[in-house]
C-alpha cells in the first residue's frame, strides 16, 4: 500500500479524502486493511492517505516470551507507547477515517493507543466519522468499548465497526494464538486449527471497502447512520462477555502490580511475570473450561439477556447480512 502525501491531495472539492491509520504487528491486520482499502484506492474520486504508526521501540514479531508478557501491563492500563514522528501535521482535513487495530490483552494495541493519546489525534479526528476494523482471536467487545472512549475523548464520531475473528473453537485458540505470536507460525500446533482470521474472511473483507466507496459517492459519511449495515460487519458473541470481564480484571490487577514493580524491560518485573504465567496457565486449564461449561448450562435461561447484549455489542454496523449480495461477487 502506497501512502499519498497529504499536501498533494487533488484540488477538486468533490474528491473524498480518507485517512487510514495503520499498524500491524503480525501482518494479518495489514492484509485485512489492504483488502478494504483497495476499492477506495482504485477510485479516482477518492484520495487515500495511509499513516503507518511506528513505535519508537518496535514490538517484535515473533514476540520473545518475556517481551510478550511485558507488554500487557501497559496495554491493560492503556498507557500509550511513544511513536516516531507522524507525517501528518494536524491541519489536514479528511472526510473519513479508517482505524484498524489489533486487540492486545483485551485492549487496543499500544501503538494505536499511542496515536489516540497523541496531541495530533484530537486535531485530526475531532468531528470526523471513523470506521474501526478489528482482527483478533475472538474477544473484542470490551476492547471496542475502550476504543469508543478513546474516540470520544478525541471528539470523533464512530460510524461503523468491523470485527473479523479466528473461527477456531475458544479452547483451541487459547493455545494456538500465543504459539503463533511466539513462534511466527500459525500452524505451530499441528493437531489444532491454524491460528488467526481465516483466509476466506480476509478476502471477503473487500466488501467493506466497496460499500464505503459507494457511501462516499453519496456523501453518506456526513450523516449519523452506519455505512456498513447489512454486511455482517460485527457478529458479537455475548457468551464470551463473562470471560472477557474476568480476564480484564485479571489483566488490570496484575498489570498494576507489575507496573509498580518496574518499568517495561526492567529485570525486576520478571519474577512477577513468571508468577503471572503460572496463574494464567492454571486459569486457562481449570477456571475457563468450568466457566464455559456453566455458561452452556445456563444458556437456555439467558437467551433474552444474551440477545440484548448481542444487539448492544453488534452496534453500530450490526450483524445483519441483507446487503451481502450487493458486494460479494
């Protein structure tokens, strides 16, 4: 993807100007973003600027074991990382902002948080319509709630949310995702499904770009209605909400302890990180399966509650599929 110089936008008032804020550690989100942005880049009436977020201290991929764990206290507490200077100055005017992000420890990734807490973010996003795009394991609902808060602080308007998830069973992805992040191999565990969002879902993400293109032609981004309704953009699973809440509390409490023990990268954190790994493995091996079993038993009695939660977390784009036939060809 080639970024355009924001100072070289065509002079025509009819040209739509799109800002894409890009950060992808594994490359998966970059591929999702590419599929969505392609139809916009191919339209002569739309000008796309891709701003790649670059941490001053890069996050490795594959992760090292301790560097992976060492990122979670700041991620859980949404402490922004320092970014290299942006190419944007803050006075650029965009018609739409596309904000893809990864979920790190049930919160937006640190580079994205770093941007949203950057002094330029309010200048660029105030009053602007934003489309968030998530590619993650399967837990994203509370991360999106945190994203909504960050966008609100910037004065932005969230129009749509796209969430693409790993289709593997929950217990399988609990193991395959960390092994992928630590090894760089999606199929590191041969006896389990490969980690990550499946190739077909990534390929079909192009429909969102095509729908955004058509919406921009009709000036629909100036309104308040979602642009991606009817395209099965966000199909939440409220049955995972209990696990998300429990894990979020765990990350927050342990993150507070680790931040008190030392700064990122300091050896004094390591003993506490080892303790946390033991705690986490115990949790995944015992509490999580029991929790899932209890929830499955209670499911018939909680249908109305789950339905209400699903409607809440599917918003604003929703999980309906009534417009899929228009863009899947």
